[in-house]
């Protein structure tokens, strides 16, 4: 067993760290306040290869492994979790889904643009009545021979307003239950496709989350992903990898808050000494660091499992469950270490605390991760 990162991994981590400090940090508070999508920053991330990290170079991607991806996700998330969720959705849901299961034509037409950041993608599974229970899809796609007619509503869609291409899950044959679900590539601007207003959120306010409406949208048959009835499996397989990205996001939020708290505790004085010299504060730092390190090991193990071709359903669920819980706990403590300064925007930790919460909700709530883990444990 070797815990050492390769030279290449260190380079990628440092490049993400430098980018986050130079390009994401300035303006991060303002973007959060105004709920402003980081358009310029996303463009630069595309140019630097952060939007298609694991995609085969023949489709314009970086050809990197999942370890590289989680290292970059951690660094970006330390500074700006709104930017990192855009990276996560584009890489591990949209690009991965197309690379693993798309046809050659779909890869040439869509993946090549998504991998370079020329276009942005969104992944559309959730509906007003189908969140955790994703099998209850109400959106329908009726087979009309050479095309499908798509009708329904998707909600909570990340990149909802900014995406160019949307992977949309819909029911094609209700009688077949989840085996009658398909996934489709839908382009922005197609007749009958409307993007609803932006959600006003607690955290990751720079990312845009929208409801989408589909009214008799004509989707060519060649835009169905995989065999007929593959859509639910497609969504579950894709989300399993997506959870590694969200676990890395949670890890980064926790690590970012911890680093701010550690540094602050070395300069803030109370009772004649730096507050880190009070054992109550030093022990908080010890607990935070230990939980972060444990999260990092789970995230790395899940990424390694994926890279090795092992089943990663359980390891990604465990990584997301634990890292997201750590993100909540550590960010709350980071605010505490900052005292009153922790409660104002200037010191960043209050934003990280707000951002942390979503990691326990999207791509499967913590309760759903426990279902995945316990089913895996009890399967044999
Ligand atoms: C900011 C944001 C961005 C998002 N981005 C996307 C996106 O890009 N694409 C997308 O498709 N979706 C997205 N989502 C949706 C997200 O994945 C869902 O909100 C999540 O899966 C939970 O579904 P729900 O909100 O319907 O909650 P519900 O399913 O109604 O759950 C409510 C509560 O009940 C619990 N619960 C439900 N079932 C069980 C059970 N069987 N056992 C125990 N507890 C249970 C849940 O854990 C939760 O605590 C996003 C959500 C948000 C808030």
C-alpha cells in the first residue's frame, strides 16, 4: 500500500489550488451575495481542462484518472463550492455518462464540446414528485417512430439555466416500471423546452438551479442513450460516480473551513494569548483535522476503486455520507473558532457552512447513502 501521490497528481492538485486562489477567490463573496453564475471562471476552467478531466483525449478530454479529479475537486471546493459543483456535474454526471454509455455519434456531437468546456451540461433526474424515489418518474417520452415526444417537469437542476445540453431521464413505458425508463440528450432552445426561474438558495448560490419544463419536445431517436429501457440503470451508474465528486466537494469545503480556522486561531488573541493556545480550540482543530483526514481516505478509496475497475457503489456512498457529515460538523466548528467574525461574510466560513449542507442532500441524501451501504452489506 502506498499513500504517496505521483508527481502528476501533485501537479494537478497544485494547478487547481493556484487557479482557485487566483481566479475563484476574488469575487466569491459577491457572487454568493448576488447569486451570480461564475461565467468567466467556468470558461477558464474549461480552457485549463477542468471540465472534462477524465474524458478520453480523442474526445477532447484530459484522459486523467479519478484520483486527479478528486484532488482538483477538493482544491476548487476549498474556495468556491458553487464553481466546483459545476465542475462535478459536467465531469462525473454528464461527460462520464456520455463517455461510458453514449454512441459514437453522440460522443462526436456532444462529448467533444462538453469535455473542453465549449458547452456545459446538466443532469436531469429529479422531479417534484421523484427525488429520493427516482423510480417515480412522471416525465414521459412517447415513442413516435423516429423520435420521442417529451413532456414533464424536472426540478432542482444544477446548471439549469447555463447548460447547452441536458441529459433527461423520462418514462417511456409505465407498465415496465423502472425498466421502462430512458435517458435522452436534449438541446437548449428546442421547441417546447422552457427554463424556469432560478432558485434562491441557502448555499452554493453561485451555481444556478432551475426547474425545467418540457412541453411536447421532439427528441430524435438517436438522442436516446443506450438500449431501450437503459435509463434508470444509466442514472444509477452515473450517480454512483457522481457521488465521488460530491464527496470530494464536501471534503474540500471541510478542509477549506479548517484551514481558515487554524490560521485564524494562530493570530486571534484572547486572555493574553493566541486562541490556539487554549486547549478547547486546539482540540477542536484536532477533531476537525482527524475527520477531514478520514474523509480524504474514503474519497481516495472510492476514486481508486473506480480507477481499478472495482465496484464502487458502496465506497462512493460511504465517502459521500462521511465527508458530507464532516463538512457540516467542521464548518460549524470553524465558525465557532472565528467567534463573531465567523458570522460575517468577510471571513468566508459562514459561506462554507451554508455550502456544506447541500452535500448531504444532492446526488442522494445521507439517508439514501445509508440505504445503498446497508443493502451492499446485507446482499450476500
Ligand atoms: C441545490 C440543489 C441542486 C440539485 N441538483 C440536481 C441536479 O442537477 N439534477 C437532479 O436530478 N437533481 C438535483 N437536485 C435534487 C436532489 O438530488 C434531491 O433534492 C434529492 O435527491 C432529494 O430529493 P427530494 O428533494 O425530493 O427529497 P425527498 O426525496 O422528498 O426526501 C425528503 C427526506 O426524506 C428522506 N427519505 C426519502 N426517502 C427515504 C427512505 N426510503 N428512507 C429514509 N429516508 C428517506 C430523505 O433522505 C430526506 O431527508 C438538486 C437539489 C438541490 C437542492
